[in-house]
C-alpha cells in the first residue's frame, strides 16, 4: 500500500514515541476513563497501545483499505473490546449522527480521544471535538509542532486558534517528536498535545467568538480599530471599555488572554 498524503498518512514507527504516548496517557487518565476514541487508526500501531490501556477502543478511519486491516485486528483478537467505523472524523461534531454513534458505543460513559491525527484537518477537527455536547474527559493528540505551539500560545502571540482552543480547554505540550519517527517522513517535527476541557464561563459562545473573530480580523491593526470597524461603533465606546478593563488603547488582539476576551465580551454585550 502506498501512503496517501491527502489523508495525512504519516505512520508513527518509533516504539519509543509510542511507549511515551502510552505512559503519558496512563498518567493523565486520572479519572480512570475506560473508553477511548482513536482517529485515523492507520496500521493500528497506536491502537495496540490503546488496547493495553482501555476497556473499549473505538477507531475511526476514513481509508477503506486501512479500515479492513483494523477490522482484522478486531476480529482476530479484540472483538469484545474494539470497534472500527469507516467514517470521516470531521463528521464528528455537535449533534451529528457520528457524535451519537460514539455516545451509543460507550453507553454514554466517560471517554477520551487519543490520536496521531491527520495533519490536514488538525484545527477543524480539534475545534469540532472541543465543541461536542458529549464532552471527552481529555484529548491527547499528535499534531505538527507549529500548530501545537500556536494552540498553546500565551498572551503576546495569541491567535484565533489559541483563543478558540483555550476557551474550551487547558492546553499543554507534553513532548516533541522528531520527524524521523514517521514513515513517510513529513517535512516538519511534531508535538504531543494534552487538552483538558474546562468549565465554560456563563456567556453566549456565539458572542464570544464574534468578538474574538472581529478582534483578530486584521492582524496588523490595533484591536480598537478592528472592534470599531467590525461593530460599526465609535472608538470612544471601546476606549471606555478598555480603560474600565485596564487595557492599553494601543493593545493588539494577540496580547489579550482568554480572561480578557471574556471580560471584553461581557462589556460589549451588557
Ligand atoms: N494512527 C496511525 C496513523 C496516523 S496517519 C499512526 O500513528 O501510525 C493518519 C491516519 O488518519 C491515516 O490512517 C489516515 O487514513 C487517517 N485519516 C485521514 N483523514 C481522516 C479523516 N478525515 N477521518 C478519519 N481518518 C482519517
């Protein structure tokens, strides 16, 4: 079989990295979750580790050839604790049939995600999963190093991606992975991310994302400029809010923390 780059097929071939993921997941699974979803099972190298750690493993694989291979693993040894869905992981989103199928497979019990995810769909996938109604307890994902760093960025280098991930979850890089740990070797290094969904503030989520999207609409411009042109309101209006919040009026969107965005949202939608 020839790896399909359109499906982000870079298979993890380093035992050392696979063992490190296994150890990390074991120690992060503080609530002794018994159910895991793996996205993009590939040849099942990571799946085998997950089968050591969990009572039930659900694999979602889009490639029909790899799906057949994963089903073989299921039927030869793990029929009672593993299942494989031939599906597109992007179809897991709030209130979708696939969210419901996962929920049914686990009888509505707690679960988590662990995956070396296809890089072409990273940000969309992570956003979909963080917004789920049937919330995972935690997520451990291998992603491109740059994306991991952007997701975990601190005020000063925030982006819409870090704001949207950190709004939903505490985000942390567990360790970096050299590109030569994969076959075929990708162009860039990777990192293993830990996302822990957190309690959401009592604000309207749509308003929150409206404010942050408008705030980031033009990266080169000051935040006050973006807000004033996005909300069609005079700068004076935002100057007052900024001064109430103790924000400098020259501040840029990338300087705000999640708490600042939440407070800004409260102030705009009083
Ligand atoms: N977990 C394996 C494979 C990683 S490669 C390993 O660590 O070696 C990424 C995997 O995701 C491939 O198996 C690819 O076929 C699958 N994939 C790609 N896009 C997908 C999608 N949209 N939904 C589900 N699986 C997908």
